[in-house]
């Protein structure tokens, strides 16, 4: 008997937690945070309590109430004692929080399978930030014993071309193009046939051939079931691409003699390279906040990514004004490419600063000249939660008379690509996830299931 149970990613964007059972084998496909559900109860100033183990997460439905699944120390904090688990593995598609973060809570004996590059990104995230209860993916410190050493999880990495066995399953990971490197889809060969899982995909990035590899392999496997993301399933026609971001932004930078600010998600290495190249071609330094240096340190280790290291001659490291520093940041203070707000102020026409809203306090010291350029290279339109941030950003831009430009391409395929891929793969059963418009797939899928959370579907 083979079955799928969806504990997240149902009628929402992200939060994927999909349990695949085959004979006696049980694996999760992703185990991510649901931003939507979390936002219904909590915000940036009020987080779930950590002193009560997982009680707040279970009570508010942020994680499913399952036996033999979660960390023994967190269960002990709730007065329960669980020493083992019946989950055989987690297959992680990529390093975005809505797919990865709640692995933090899973039992310490569960192996986590991920791409080599995905692990590098998670290492960078760990080095970049403070320890967080909801970001203990690679390792955690037991909360019931303050003297206990940190426990490293059983991380098993792979690259495209690898195959591995978990119980009754043979797993074939295949790289896909997404807005973070090291993203994979999976072909999981079960006792009943192949289950294909897209993860998050697109065909308009730098490497559409990778997603095409997955679609072809999925088609050839004649799957009994396809689990497909559908983030933009109703957005049928767009002309966006990473190349278009490059050409549009290059034009704006060439025609601007002031400071340039590029606001984008720094985990998106395609976008990072886009602005790095624009800076290099326009005789500008690419200025990276000191907090983002771990991404360059770790991802430059993968030669296939073409990511420059922090000491590249075209990169400057911005040291903001602050009162406390991490040890790893202090070690960068003597690097020859460290710059301050005063340095940027003197050389505004020679800089492209990779700054987000959280860096805007530095504008008070930089005092960008009138007509300088702010490029917003993130998704629009803003959701309700983001509207206030847009208002605040616009106030800063108006205060310093900065020109605002929007240029972005999504990490998710437009709807027509998804419909074409699903039609080509032609699985016996289709399970749409990571979407609020699952019915849109009815155009191309005869045997489609509108998924309900917590319901087991036999294949």
C-alpha cells in the first residue's frame, strides 16, 4: 500500500509537509514553515513560546500532531517521553524556509537528504544569524540539558545523477531551476509506481534546462502520481526573465550618476550575480552588507555556481554603525575591502549597494545625492503585511529624492508553463500543492485531487 498525506502546503503558498508511506517506509517530502498560518497567530514581535516545547505550534496547527515524529527533548518539555521515531527520512527540495525550517523540530534520528548546495546555503544561514528555535535545521542544542553538546543532524547530501534507497523506496533527485540554488525535484519509485514531486520550479531563470530535465525524466517514468506546485498557476502570460532583469537594470544604472541601491533576496544567487555583473561592467563596486558575507563564503565553495568570494576585487564589504558584533564579523574588520557609510558617501557614483530596508538607517550617514537610484528586485504587488513596508520604503525614497525602479523575475513558473508540464507528464493522479488556486489545473488534468489537509490518499 502506498499513500500520501498532506500536512501543509494545502490551499496556501508554502508550508509543504507531505508524508509518503510505502509498505513499512515513511518519508516526509519537505517540512516547512507556513507563513500564512504563523501570521494568523503571531508576528515579528510575538513568536511561539519556546519554554513549552512544541505546545504552541501544535495548538495553533503550525505542525501536525503526530506520534514518534518530534525531537525527544521538545516532547519531554511537554511531559511526554518518546525515544524513537518511525519516520525513515526527510527529502528536502531546497533551502527556503517554507520548505525547510520546521525540520528543526523533527526527531534527532531522522536522516535529512538534501542537495550539496542546499547544505551550503543552510550553513550560510546558520553562520549569518543568531540561533533561533525555528531555524535549527542542521544541528540543535537539547533544551532539557543546558550542559549538553550540540547535536548534529544526520545530513546526507546528493547531486543530480545520484540515486539512493530508503526502505522500499528508490529516490532519484533531479535539479530544477528556482530562485535559490541547489533546488531539486524528486522521482520516488515506490512499490506501486513512481511518485513525482516538483518542489518549486521555473523555466524563465538562468537554467531552464534543469527544469526541463526534470519534466522529461518525470514523463519517462510514467508516474502514478504527480505532486505539483502551483504558486502562479493563474498567472498565464508574463515576459519576465533573469535576462530581462539584467538588461532593464543595466540601462537604469548606466543612466544614473548617483548611488545605486539594489534590494533583493541575497539567497538568490542568480540575482546576486546579475547585480555583481552590472556593477563590474559599469566600473562600480558591488557593496555587500557584512551580515551577508557568509553566503559568499559558503557558496563560492561550489565552482559550478560561479559565486565570487567576499575578497573578490569587485566586492566591498559594508560595515554599518552598530554596538555589537559577531566574532566572524569582527574577523573581517581588517579586510582591505571593508567600507563604511563615509566611504560610500564619497564615492556614490562608484557603488551598487545590495541593501534592504533594514539598511536604510545608513542613508542618514551616506546622504545619497538627489536622483540616486533604488531598484526593488523583489515580488510585487506587496501582500497586506508588506504594504506598510512599502510605505516606509517610499518615505525614505521621497526624503532623499531617490528614483524607484521595479525589476524582478519570480522563482516560480508562470501558469502556462505549469499547465504544459503537467499535461506532458500525464500522471495518473495529480495533487496540486503550494497554491491557492488548485482548480486551475482542471484544464489539463482529468484525475486531479483537491487536497484536504491531514487526509490520507491511497495511490
